[in-house]
């Protein structure tokens, strides 16, 4: 089960992006992810009660059977667009199906961008036609597909895992987008996971849910769950391993690599948070349960006071304890300890002295781990976030 560092792409898949003119500028703004055979498919969607049209359409299609194609766009979220939005999302599946000679129900759709605007369907049609032409020519440019779904992202977010199952080499590739409006509940902003593993739909669903709970659901930028949050996984079986239909050794190997990939992609999103200058891991240890550790860590990671203090280079541990107390978890304030990096700043809920020069070096780095010891049990959890800066305000004030 040795991994290689070289970026690979799973067998039987094509991914590409094109500029359809939906977004300003010349960057790709439509993407296709295509398998040359039907796939086992799994997907998880936003927990927001206000769901975008592509979420509604894709949720129905992925539950009906597997999938073979994903069509995605940036520049328009197709959210809060009523019946027309649903019709437009369904038309995307129907038009692509005609071009590729498959069933509309085998096509999933995703959109990201400004909420409340209708898709410019003439441009969408143009983009789908170009993408389908690329598929027919077997032209695969995965980085263009990843770039096509970027909005306020500063960096492309792609990762890959390669491993062996018996004599079969399996490749798992993933791309995500997201930098703001991030506090996933079941998924991140948009995620696309492609693999040539041979696995049943039932176990693909189960493994994806487990991976998401240990990665994307431990991520927050600004405590906002989007209308469009979606993560897709498609497995086409072209690795030709013995099909995984039960939770044996092969399933455990698969789960391990899926967990690693989704965690890496989650950290990439936190590192690329809108306006961020620092990546922050909030680690809560010695809690009674994992859920309590997670809830405390998320309360700290969502604290604007904490995040702005980190941006300002301040070890304001009082803001950390304040967030612990707001988490809705039973704690003993007189037992809590806090560390910034490896430097203790609080013990038993009170201040301890520390060298300011050493703290300055810790807070001057681009990555920071804050550890909170609840001394209530033996469970722990980490949540990933970033600092909060003036640039975040500027990006979102100007976003229209």
C-alpha cells in the first residue's frame, strides 16, 4: 500500500474546464467530470433549509441510481431562483445528456457564485457544448476543471491518493472550492471526488459520510453554511479490484485513504480562507466525548474575537475561555488549560506567565495550533479555521 507523490488521475475519467462567459474575465467558469462508464455515486448536500436548485436536482438524480457526469459552473449560484432555477438545472442535465447520449438522471449539477441571479442559459448552453466536445475528443485537463469552480479562492485545491488493493492500483483524486461562507454540515462549498475503485454504492455512501464527519465537518471559515454546499464522489470500478461490498480489509484501506484526502482538502480550504493570513488548528483534548470536544473547538474557531486577536498577534487566551463557555458544553472553568503552540498561557482557568518574545515568534508563523485541555475525560477533536482580517470584510463588502 505504498503511495507515490506524483499527481495521478483515475482511469476512465475525463475532467476539463472552459470559459462560457458566466463570470467576468477569461478564466474557466464551467467544468465537466466524466466517466466512460456508469459509476457508483454518493453525494452529501447542505443542511441549510434554503437549498439551491442544483442541490435539489442532484439530490434526486444521485438517489435514483449512480451517475456518470457532473456539470458545474461558477459565476452564478442558481439559488433562490424558484421554479425557473429548477427548470434551468434540469435543462443542464437534459442538454448534456443529449450531447453525450446518456440519461439525464445520470448527470449531476453544481453551481456557485452570487445568490439570487438566474443562470445565463445561452452561455451555459455554449459551455456545455464545449465541454461535451472535449469529452468526445478525450481531452482531459483536471486543473482547468478545478479552476472553473473557483470564486473568491486564491489557490486551486487538488489532492490525490494512490494505493494498492491486492494486485490492483487504485487512484483517488479530489478537488474542492471554497474560501468564504464556510461552516459545512455534511459537505463543503463544492467538492468533487473521483476514483477508479470498484465499490458498491452502499459502501461508497457510508465511507463518504464517515470521511466528511472527520474532515469537512471539522472546518469553519465564518460559521456560514451555504445554500449550495455539495460534495460528490464517483467510483467507476476501472481499477478492477474485487468489488468491495462489505467492511473488510479492503474497505478499511479505502476508508483510510479517503479520510486522508478529504482532511488534506479541508485544510487547504482553511489555509485559503478569504483574506486569511494564518491557518489555525483548534485542538480540544480531554473532553468527555468527541462531540463535546468538537463543539468546544468549533465555538473557539468561530469566535470573531479570537480570530481577530490571532490576526493582531495577540495571545488573548481570555477570548478562548469565553468561547469555551459559549459552546453549550458542561465544563469546569477551574480546570481548563490553554496553550498557543507549545507555550502554556493558562492553567486551571487562570493566567500563567510566559516569555513575550517566544509568544511573538509563535504568533508570527503562518500556522498556529491552539490547544485547550478541558480535563474532563479522554476524547479530543480538532477544528480547522483561519484568522479574520480587514481583507475578509473588503471581499464580502464588494461581492456582488
